[in-house]
C-alpha cells in the first residue's frame, strides 16, 4: 500500500510541475508579462477611422482630388520632430563604434568582446561599450588619426576634425512583402527556401548634410546656419534637417537596436520596431481627432482669436518673421494638437515611410493604408519619390494643411525636411492592460 501511495505522489509532482496542465489546455506557463509603456518622448495615438484626403473648402479643388475613409491601428508617435541633439546621439554612437572596432583590431584591450560567457569565439566580435575611448591619449590619437580624421591637406586653419564621410552605419533589412509572395515560399517544401534572398545589407553615411542651407537658397545669407546649425548648443532643440529618407530610416533602425539591447539585458520582452510613420498614420495623428479640419488645431484659419499665428510657416506675402520665427525654431514652440503632438504643421516637413504615387488613394487598402516601394539605385528617379507631409517654415499655409501631399527623392536632403518616428502598439488599446 505504501508503495502505491509513493508512486501516486511522485506522479502528481511530475505531472503537476510540467506544462501539461494535468491534461488540460492551459497554454505555455510562466511567460513574461507584457505591460506596455509609452516610449520616452512619444505619445499614444488610439486606433480609429477618418477621411484621408483634402479638407480644403475650395470646391473646384475637391473635384480633382480624392479622399477615402481609412482605418488605422493604435501606435506611438514622437511628440516632436527629432532634434539636432537627439540625432547627434546617433552620429556619436556610429563614431564611437567605428573607433572601438579600429582600436580593438589594433590590439588595444577592452574595446572588443571576442568570447561569450561560455568561452565561445564570437565572429564578429562585439563592442564593449563599458570601455571609454581615451581620445586624448597619444597612442589612441595616433591609431585613429588616419582612420577617422581629415588628412592635413583637407584641414581648415589646421584644425583637427573628424572626417564625417567615414560615419558609416551598417544594418540589415528583410523584405517581408517579397517573402510573403506565394512563389517565394514554394520550393521543395513550403517554408524551406533559404530566406537570405529576402535579406539586404545596407551601408550608408548617416551624417547630416550641413551644406543644405547654402545649397537650397541662392543669394541668401545662410552660411551661419551651415556652420552652426547642427553643431552649436544653441540649436540643440531645433529639428534636425539635412537628413534624407534613407538616413531617417537608418536612425529608426539604430533606435530599435539600442532599445532592444537594453530590454534583453533587463530580461524584458522586446517592443515593436521604431520606424517612419506611414502616410495614413501621419495624417490621422496630425488631425488630432478632428476629422475634417484642415489644420491640427481645428478650423480653417492659421491665427487664434488674438491674431497670433499657430505654426511656423510663411505667412502673409512672405513675412517669415510674422509667426515668431525666421527659419526653423525650437520644437514644441506652439500648442500641441488633440493627441499631444507638436509641430504637425510647419517648422519642418516630415518624411513618411511611403512611396509617392499620385493615384495611391485609389489602389491602396483602406485598412492601415500603406504603399511601399524600395527603390534601387538603378531605378528611375520617379520610383525614388517618398511622401513628405506637414509643410515647413518656408511654405505657405496650403502646404501646412494636414491633408496636403508632397514628395521628395529618397536620397535628397533639404533644409526644410526632418522626421519623427512611430512604433506599433502591440494590442488593441492601452485599457486592455490596465
């Protein structure tokens, strides 16, 4: 009898501690819980539907343009445009990563991690971010001199400066659209095809083009902005410009990388990737819950009841300073819209993730409307157009309307185009996790 009792107890322990749930369907136990937290500097935009397209009261204009009702899932969006100082964190990270690799390969200890915790050799080696770069150490300076700094004949007044042309960021992307095509999944067995065919390696210089200020405007004094806008602390909280669509996309990838690394070290579930917002997400967020309003603040006017302009743009007949700013100004200098987002009109126009097509509203889906085309260098220029929204400090009031569409080429940087990032909300609504 005692023998049977012992066997029974052992059986209960074995089956009770396993994942069988005593024969019941209970799901995988002890999984990490998910409590969404709004990323720093972002705001939550709830799911909803709206009429995407022109809200202009000009009847002839409405007759030659299209509008459609679309639905958008919940997501997070940066409350302001990415600033110079925020983008500088990216360029400094790239600069430091290059320095760590050069020093590690030169035999300076502590800069690279070549083995994991089990003694396995790492290929490639990982950067040891705990090690500080001794920039002023004579040995370090000598090693980095040729690799990271301008050569003597390129120096202005003999000043030792970083060669920002060498600030190259490398990352991978996977083309899920291509991978999802049925013929791409067929082979000897469904799902067994080598997925490397859908992976792409991207390398690009990520330093802003500071010369856009003098390039964009002839016979205009913009040299002070060229020399100081991205470098001087006076402009730290101004929106970054001179960043093309590719660089903005690379920034989003880097932002995902550093967040993912932090969460993994903390044994926390990773969050969705940072990315550029789609065109439909951008317009939905810009409206701030006011469906048919031409501007984020509501109503058809660009002034409040006190006569003050409500955004940084080109008012009247070209009086740039009438709104308080000559060119770009500090982010969040005007009131936010209904979702808590600043500068959705004016200051700088903003890149979206979407390719530009005049008829996109006609063929794109009404659920999370999205139209992508990843243009190659060999493609025709028309295929390299990306949607730009929101208008800028140099634009008249029409171009700062929430529904106005424009475009620029993906490899072109301008003094009036910046960006902000979006993140998918994983779930339906924040209330589901309260």
